[in-house]
């Protein structure tokens, strides 16, 4: 498989359309560190755009053809930019070089030690854990994470120019633009079926990503994945597995509720005590640890780094308490993520021991995902005592998708399985219901990839303040 030439940005004028996004803002900062003159546009002002402006990046909040600088020669667009966007139309008229986010990020990996973390679940958490380990072990990484983690400086960081860490998203096959030295595949499951159509196509896409890994690099893949052999087929680099099975190349063992070990072919090399509950979080931590060691980190320093990692926003994020109710915010939006997270939270917090319940407010993300995986969603809330479902978050779907399924359909499936469930469309109404019906000892978990996080935050705030 031939490899393209590295993208060299030195002395280029690069304009980012949608610069206020977490990934785009990080890529803009990295591009500037690699020698480009950077500008950007976005629809709305935000703390991200304010920070970019404070750091000397020219950002305009008017997205029109006039927003494209006259001396610009390269344009980068986020995945949300439509074909008829005026800046994109103008860039094509001027025959400028145009990259999608993943194209530029992948091109910047060429000529550097690039690490790409892929998988249906756990990408952001594992990438953030890896970044934290590399920072604490003085390896000084440059990275982009698709979430905010205050402990590592947010969602991106400028460090060594020759070491670039990023999560690799499978949506729209964007991870096919990456060219990693070291690749990770955490897990592979059905998702984004509006793009792929079938599980076989998803497996093929992950295999294509794995085969992009450099022959002198490595692939680390989940041992328990049912599709790991197919995903690793034809890979030119060494392949190792990681998981809870004793015969994995890197075997994780759960000694007690707070202690895990990692063994390399049965020889224990690391003992750690993660702050975040659940075997899935320990798995993510172990993957980050093995990858950090592969990059040169010492095991004793890795142990200290794993023990000190406090988590990132919207990943089992403990927000606080109100009237004896503990509030957790989580990004989970796939059935496996939901099931795993709710079970971990119940084991860790044990609300029933305090005469409490596990209450989940879940906002489905996309009508197409909800329709394709409706039966799986219906089985993923068995650990909850009550599920409240607002409207489905409408993004990227067609009107036909929107008409095909509703939040009420999920509530009906849950009720049929004996899981108490309510459909309350409005966020304000959900907060009112929770304030009137929760009791001390309850554990409230707000889940979803859309704006449902507002419910958690406003439940904790002044009762007179509206949600939206």
C-alpha cells in the first residue's frame, strides 16, 4: 500500500471553517505550531473562539465568501460543513487546496510518530489517558482529543513536533485518512449504520484503517473482540492483543474493586488503582499504559500516572449533589456504552444501599442510530430503576429517518421489558419532574451525545433558571 507525502504547512496561510469545534480548534493550534499562518470562522462566539482570538488567531463570526482571507492558499473544513457553504464554494472558485479535518490531521502524521486510537467505544477516554501518561512521564506529546479534559489542558496540546496523538473516528470512514506509526483498535460493534449499512462493512473499514499502520509500527487490538482476526488481516506491522483473557498478549486482571494488574505474557509489569469505576475504564487505562510504554514511558511512572488520572468531561463525570441526589453526566449514546456505564455506576455507587434508585435521563442521538439499534437500546437499561427519554437529537438525519422512529418508540420497548420509562419531551419539564420526584440516595445519570447535559447542570442550579 503506497503512502502519500507528508503535508508540510510551514509558511502556508490556512483558514479553518468551523474553527470553534473541539477538534478543529486543536488542529488550528497544531497547524500554527507547525509553521502555518492560521485564521478561521465560526457561526457563533464561544469560549473556544475567545481563547483563539486571545492567542492571536484571527477569527471571524461571519461565514461568507468574504470571510476567506485574500492571501489564503489552504482551507480546512469540519465534518459539519455542507457542500454549498459560501466559504467552501469560494475556496473552490479560487482553486485553493481543501482538506477535511481528518485529511489534514492524517497528513500531519506522516513523517512523525503518530498514534491513532480507534474503536466504537472509549476513543476519547483512552486518548486522554494516553496523553496524561505521556505528559506525566515527560514525553511531551502533541495531541487532539475529541473531548475536554482539564487535567491535560483541554482537548489539545502543543508538545514535541515529532509525536502526534489523536483519536481516529470511524464516522464517514474519516480514519482512513490517518497514517499511524502505532494504531489501537479498542473494539468493533455496529454503529453508524446510516453510513456503513452492515456490520461486515464496518469490519472492513476497521481492517482498512489497521492496514494503514506503518510496517515498523504496531497494532494493539482488543483480545475479546469477536472480529479481531478479520480486523488484523493483512496488517504489515506486529499485532498484539489486550484484554481480560489470560492468553492475551497483554492480560488485565481485576484483583479487587480498586486494583488491577497488567501482565505481558503472564509477567506482571504494572499495578494500578483507577479512580473511574468499571472494567471498561480499566481496559481503556491498560491500553493507554501499554501504548505509553511502547513510546518509551517507564512502568513505575505509568503506574503513578494511571492512579492520578481524574477523568474527562462527560465520561462518568461526577457533577455534584443536590438534596442528597448524586448527579453523573455521561456521553454514552450506543447501547453497549449505556449498559456498561450503568452497571459500573450501580456497582460503584450502590444507590440501593442508601434507599436510592438509579435514574437515567437518556437522549437518543440521531434517529437513524435509534431506528437501526432500537432492540439493542431496549436491552441496555436493565440496571436502571427509571429511564426518562426526551426528544431524539436531530443531527445529520433525513426527514424520512425522523419520521421512522420516535422517543416514544424506545419508551414503549423499555416498558415492554419491565423497565419503568417515561417520555418527557422538554428539558425544563424533565428538570421539574426530577426536582419533584427524586429523593435522597438517588443516583441521577444524564446520558447522550446531544445537549442533554443541560438537564444535569440545571438540576443542580437555581430552580428558577430555565434550561435552554
